């Protein structure tokens, strides 16, 4: 049974794009190297799309650990996956708040307001 589950997990993993730009990390409960899966480009579609985008980003933060400990790191990581229209709106927000001053909570509220 365990071999079947592992084969299924490996098959599922091939459908998601792995972020190879980051080194693998070891999760505290496993000895398996883990790399975060890149979130899909967020295109302001549906609230479910936003939830999935945020979930993937937050999972990447957890895996990356100290590399994403600060809000500025979280926002910069997540912002690279915005579509061009959302990215332009985010640039305006940064112009208002100041560069690298947007908290992760503010960023999520900003995206929710865009949807």
C-alpha cells in the first residue's frame, strides 16, 4: 500500500511546477528534500483562485523558513506571480505605502479588493 501511495504522490508532483530557484529544504517531520511549488500566476479571476494562490505562497513561506520570515520577503516572493494588470496595481500600492512597506496582511487584503 505504501508503494502505491508514494507512486501517486510522485505522479501528482509532476503536475505542479517546482520552484528550482530555491534550494531544497528539509521539513522537520521528514527527511525528504522539499522544494516549494510555484504558485500559478494570479490573474484576479475568482475568490477560489485567490485562496489557492495565497495557500501556495504560504506553503512556500513555511518550506523556505527563515528566507521568508519577514513580511517584505513574503510580499516580494508572492508579487512575482502577479499578472501584468495586478502587478501594475501593486506598483501603485507600493507608491502609496512606500517601497517594501506593505505587510503580508495588507497584500492579501489588496488582492482580495482587486478580485
